[in-house]
C-alpha cells in the first residue's frame, strides 16, 4: 500500500489542468500540459459539473433567478477551462494522442450533456421562472439570459416525453459520432492524394509556389521533390496559374471528388444518415423540417427569409457570371484554343483577364503586405476606433514558439484582455483561419478578463525574410481580428452571453465589418510598405488593387450562394429526397440554373461546415446575412465623412462589439444604425448592382 501511494501522489497535485494557474493573468501553463492530463481532468470536470447541476436541480428553496439561472452560469467552470485548452490544441497544435482523445471525447461529451439538457426537473424550474419573467424585477441582461437559457433547454428537448428524450439522446450520440467520421474521412481522402510536380509540370507556377510544394513534399517524407496536396491553399493558386490544362483538370477533379470516391472514406452514406437523424430530431421537437427548427433561433427566423435573401443575390450574380464566362470563352478563342471553357479553366482565364483589364496581379502587391505591418495596422485601427492599446508580452506561456501574445489595455490604461496571435501554417494545425478564446469575459464574481486567440495559416518568410501576405491573407487577418475584438471588447455580466455568443447569422458582422478598414487607402498608405525598401504602396498600384477587388465577383458569389442554397434544400426537403446525394445535388443545381463552368464552393461530401457538426447546418447562408449588415454598417462611417468618426465608433462599440449576446441582435443593429440594414449595399460592394461595373 505504502509503495503505491508513494509512487502516485494525488492527481490534483500533479495534473496542471486541475491546479490553480500561477501564470500572468492565470493563463494556461502550456509547457506543463501533456496529452495524458486531459482525460483525467475531463473525468473530474464531468463529475464536478454533474454534482453542481444536481445541487441546483434539487435545491429545496423555491426557484429564483439567483439559485437557478445564475447558479447554472457559475457551474461547470472546470469543464469550460479544460475544454478551452483541449480544443485549442486539437485545432492549432495536435498530435496523434490528442486526436485519439478527441475521438473518444465526442461521445463522452454527448453522454455528459444529454442528461443535463433534458433534465425535466431542472427544466421545470427554468420554465417556471421564464413564465413569470416580467414579474421578477430583472435587469435587461438578466431577462435576456433567462430567455436564452429557457430556449436552449427547450430546443434540446427538455420538455419532451421520456420516450422521446431517450430517442433524442440516441440521436445526439449518433450525430456526434457521424460528425467526427465526416471530418476524419475528408482528412483521410486529402492525405491519401498528392501530385508530384516534375520539372515539366511547373509551367506558370511561381517560385514561392514551388517552394511551398517542396516543403509539402518534405513533410510527407519525399524530400527533394515538389508535390501538390488537396488543401485549398494549394489547389486554388494552382488552378489560377498552371499553364498545363491536363493537370488543372486532374487536380480539379480530385479536389471536387473528396469524400465521394467510393472508398473507405466515402461520405455519401454519412450524409444520408445525418439528414435522416436531423429530420427525426426536428419532428420530435415539433418542427416540419430541420431548417425550420434550426432557423427559428436565428435573425432570419424562417427558411423563406433565407431563400429570399439568397435568391435576391443569386440572380445578378448568375447574370454576371454568365457574362464573364462569355468573355473568358472569347479569350480562349482569341488565343486559338479550340475548346469550351471548363470548370478547371475558369480561375486560370479569369486571372489572365484580370491582368489584362485591371492590369493587376496579386504578386505585385505582396511585397508591400508584410505580416507584422498588417498586424500593426489592425491594432492601429482598433486604437483609433475604440481607444485600446497593444503591448507585446514575452512572459505568457504559449502552445507553440511561433505564438505571440499582446496585452490589451483600455483607454484609461486598465488591463482589458490578452490577445494571442498564431499566424503560421504547420502540419499540426488544421487548415483555415479562426478566432476562439481560452477564457471569456464576465463580471459575475468580479471582473474576469478574456484570453482571445486568432489562428491563421500564413506562410513564413523564407531565409530570414519577413512573411508577406496576399491580399486575401490580409483580409483574413482583419476578419479574424474583427472576431477577436468581439471577444476582447465584450462587456457583459454573464459568461454565456460574452463576445461571440450570438446568433450564427450575426456573428460574422463584427468580423466582416472590420475587413472594410483593411481596404481603405488611409490605412494601406500608412501600413503597406515595401519589405525591402520601406517605400509606401505607389498610388497607382493602390488604385488598381482596390479596383481589382470587384473582379470575378460573379464567380465567387455563384460558388457561395449555390452551396448555401443546396444546404437549405438538404434541410427543407424530406430526408428521403436525398438518399442519392449526387442525384439530389445535380437536380438542385439544374433547378437554379447553375452555370456548368462553375462548381459549388463545397460539394456535399466535403461540406464540413454543415456535416462535420451542426453549427452551420441550414446556416451556411449566415455569412451573407451578416454581409447585408456589414456592407450597410460601414456606410455609417462613410456618411460621417471619417472612417474613424468618434461618435459612430462609440455607437459601434456600445451597441455591437461590447454587447455579446446580452441584447437582441436586430435591436442592437437598429440602435447602432438608426434603421434596419439596406440590402443593396451588399450588391453594390460586390459590384453586382451596376452591370456596367465590370473590371
Ligand atoms: Zn468569420
């Protein structure tokens, strides 16, 4: 006995996830945390949380706001803390051990949350308070929290019969498993494919592209070679610049076939099962379709409202794309090409047309878009708009040496947040760019300041040179930083209402709105400087750059809106209609008149947004819904004649960036703008309103 206890000190003393963190601002001590710490910490967190919820449920006192709703807000602290660290690592710096835990954990999570969210006694307390919420003398934020809590439990099935709940729990567990399978299949199909680029296969490809292709080969143990993988950041530039039409075809076909190859990674059966289970769960909850269920709790409210917006954008976008197609075909013919434009030709000829018409290519501006300067620009805009300042900290623990941390202070110099920037691609990071938090802001038991992250996949500069961004990268940087501000400026009482805890179709407003500042001459002239000479961006190049932003928007909009429409159809039509996923896709594309030369941005078997989980299911339209608002919202600054107008910036802070989910989003928008958004602003920004505006 004594030997065992000597060798195994109590878990809490050795597991850093279970100790109080003695780090600056109580940040996670990443260097002390290893994969084997997670499962024991999660097990403890599940037990603690379940006990806290049981105490609330069986509290003998008469239910009131404090002993029920506030108590729920206070519960699960350890689970929240451990989850934040774990999911940061899953996405930004994983390894086989972490991914293995992730697989196991999805089911454990479902099994932990099902009995809480479907607890009839607990829901009885919440429903009783919700019923008499007007008489409880609550603040506006408390009422909002009560409504959100009630809605969350109600929509999870807390009010169903025991039999229906049991089925609901089964469905949730199965869906958790299917979501993980969908992403693992996609990842496997991507990992199994590569194309070796011999010397003859490189016509049209830039030196930086070849350098990345060599780095990719090295990562796969093929040092000395150059390969193309199926990641979007490889495929799109390849299709844009490769002169080898046969290779473009090959790559395009492989890219659009991911998850649809009839092999062990095929996602068709997963989709069929997911759609059937979603439909069943919606029916259990009393909705005719999953889309009706899903959209009830959004700004859009109904499938009809979503379809209305998408169709309004679809028509001019399709018309523009068809006109562009004819121009591209004319270009092929003029070159003596004896073939019809195919989907694998579009990007290539569109880029040629852009160079001819707008006299601009991305390569010309890249030397002026130095990552560090663009970070400075994003910070500077926030200082001018909201008065916050940024100071780099070197003493905060991070999960990878490339991660940088800044302390954010408010106008009066008080600590407001820490901001972590993890900018470079590496094999341990999933693709894409995102914002998340390691801790959310709240004031429930004293001020808790947020820990906010931006994660991107930019390339490092080679041989000690600075990292240079493409225009798309620079836009992504501002986009994610806009989400970051939503987290950092959050000023609410309750943690579940903090920052980005808003409707899916509102959450892209703070991020997409922030992109507008990146495109402004006032900002670019100051921060876009040549990485070698320090020269500012020449006036003429700046003009051509800004004009080129509207180029090929018909194509980009068609790619996006077709995906959003198919997502909506999958979730409004009966699940039995899509038993043959491919036939369903083709029939729907035919119905909307999809140009044959353009593919959906995400074909069903690779549409992780809607099938890897349910966050964007029947919700892919959200980006466009938010775009209606962001295009309109920036107009407020333009009308004020100053893109940093203090009065407008103050309203933007008070009504949008600081309120999180504590107010109704529509009311928040109207408070900021003084009226509802005007949808034409979106078409204007994409250059789709005026058909004469071609370049
Ligand atoms: Zn976003």
